C-alpha cells in the first residue's frame, strides 16, 4: 500500500503522506490508528459498504428461467414472477 510505503520507507508523517496521495488527513490518521492496534488488520478485507443488493440468489435463478420459458416476456410479467 503506497500510504504505508511513504510512512515507513520515506519516513513521512501521516499528514504528509496523505497530502501526497491526495487522501483526507482523517482517513490517514484512521489507517495509522488501525495499524497501531493490529498491524495485520490493514490486510484484512473490510465488510462491504453501500446499498444492499435488491436481487437475491432466488431472483437470479428465476429471471433466466422466465426468459427461457418465454423470450418475449414483458417486464411487468417478469416482476410478478419475482414476488
């Protein structure tokens, strides 16, 4: 990770490394704090953020089945099958 390379190899402060990489200072400070608590934590995959998926596993199976059954299916009809 470029941030930690600047921090440890070039001996820059978190603020200076953040400025060079054009990231928020608060983000850099959070990364340093997280690294201080657990050095391996920066390599762990974080939980996903953002909007949850609208379609679940069942939906991804139903849609192709409906289209295979009736290739000219209308969107309204397809939506009814998803419920």
